[in-house]
C-alpha cells in the first residue's frame, strides 16, 4: 500500500473538516505527494498571458489562507486559486459545516468564508518563491453592508501578488452574496475592483474573472454574458456549488443546508458552462468547475467551452493521486480524437 493510499484511508476516518485541515497542514510543510512525471505537451496552453503546462487547477476554498499553494502546484496542478479571502478574518458558520456524501460522490459545505483575512493571505503570498500560476479569489465579510468596499479593499491589497483575481459572487453561504450577480451590481463591483487593482499594480492590473453560480435563470445568464462582454472581463468561472438537491442523492447528509459539489453538480454546471460559451460566443476565457473527477469529465468541460478546468470535491473524496489520472485521461482522449493541442478542443461540442 502506498503512503498516499494509507494517508487517505486515515483521513477518511476523520471528521471532514479536521481531515481537510490536516491535509492543508501537510501540504504547507512540503509533505504532500510530488508529481514525478512531466506534462504531456498536448496539455500545454496559454491564457491571460501565462503558459499553463496543463489546464487542470485547484478550485477556490481548498486553500483559503494561501498556505498550500506551493504544495498543490508540486502535486501536478497547472494552476491554483487561493481564497475566498475577505478583508477581515472571520470564523465562518458554526461546525459541523462540511459533509461528505461518499455514495453520491459529493460534498456539502456551508463554511461561510472562514478565513484569516487579507493581511494573512498577503503575508504568505509576498515571499512566494515557487513558479506556477496562483489566482486570488475575493469576497466580502458577512457583516459588511456595502459589498463593493470589501471587494475593493481585497483587490487593492492582494492584486500585487495575484496572477489573476476572481470576484466571487456565487457562494451560497454568505447571506445576500449571490444577489451581487445582478448585472448592474456586478458592473459596479468590476469597475471598483479593476480601479483598485490598477492603482496597486501601477497601471498593470492582473486579469479579472467573475465566478458564478449554477443556479441561474436564462435571463440571468443572458445579462451576465452581455455584461461580461461589455466590461471585457478576462474570464468567468462556472460554477460554484449548487443549492439544488437532485433526486438521485442517496446519503442522509444530502438534506444538510449549504452548497452541493462533486458528481451531482457535473451535469448542471456543464450545462451552464455551455450556455455561457454560446452566449459569449467563445470570446471570453471560461474556467469549468463542478464534479470533475476524471479525464473524461475534464474533456467534457473543455468540449463544452472551458479553456481551463478546476476541481475540489473529487480530490477530497479520492485523494491527491487524482490529478495525474485526470491529466493522463485527458491527454489520451484528446489524442484519440485527433487534437494536437488541448486548446483546439475548446467548445467543439458547439461547432
Ligand atoms: C468545502 C468547500 C469550500 C469551498 N469554498 C469556496 C470558496 O471559499 N470560494 C469559492 O469561490 N468557491 C468555494 N467552493 C466551491 C469550489 O471552488 C467549486 O466551485 C465547487 O466545489 C465545484 O467544484 P467541485 O465539484 O470539483 O468541488 C468550495 C467548495 C467546497 C467543497
């Protein structure tokens, strides 16, 4: 039995939040697994002015406080995203607030942006000594009334260390957050965040992305797509967790309030991704997230319009060896379908 398999069977016995904290602790100390192999050249791609050796990234929420990004990159991810970071530290919702649904291949969380705040994140990013692409996902403190003030503060403080910034307006666990997806409200947020990032990066702000929920009406999607094109946002991340509970769920924990992620989110988030690809006419870089646990899943996201892919829940359920399997499965599928570069497969489902 490998050390990683042993560690996973130990972690699965622990309360999910403790297991997660222990994993982050280990990664922060360089104790995580290393990806020995190099990436297949078919997976190399360029977005936002960066070279990605593969398009598979870690979704936000895993490394909320920027402790583990170096370990995650060493595990073989092509990029990672810290956060969601808020201006002030906050404890989040009462525990328990993280639930595994193993038979459903799913997770439910209602963490509520527990994080140590932007100063702590800045302190860990400032001495970044690893290469690799690290995005910064920002949000608001629970008690803040004017959300724009918080997004502005985070952008100003963290833009100098961010390879890209994500405006997260889609977590279901902060009251009122998803209402910020209204196109007019979002336009104001983007303007404020962009100006703050420009100031603190002296005129050269990092790429700006918006992360959206899967639970949107067709009107919402149309408005967000039009806004994204008008505001020339650099990318959209599709999607966050869902508040829906598909009938297929078997685990008793499926009735817990919060956001559902993992396998039962795959179809819904991929459908929204495809809708947004069509509505933005392929003119905006899309990052597909939601239920990816294999090369086939990643390939389906790419065919539906994702240029890059992120995952979280599958790693929590299956362990870190997953990233190598996803990359291998993806390159096999690309080659079998005659694609020389992963970029050539983006959106082919609609061509
Ligand atoms: C425990 C947990 C915490 C999360 N926290 C955040 C967060 O802080 N910010 C965010 O934008 N997304 C957060 N997410 C959502 C993920 O980034 C991702 O969008 C979603 O889980 C779908 O991907 P998956 O099915 O691969 O997990 C969280 C997800 C989980 C499971």
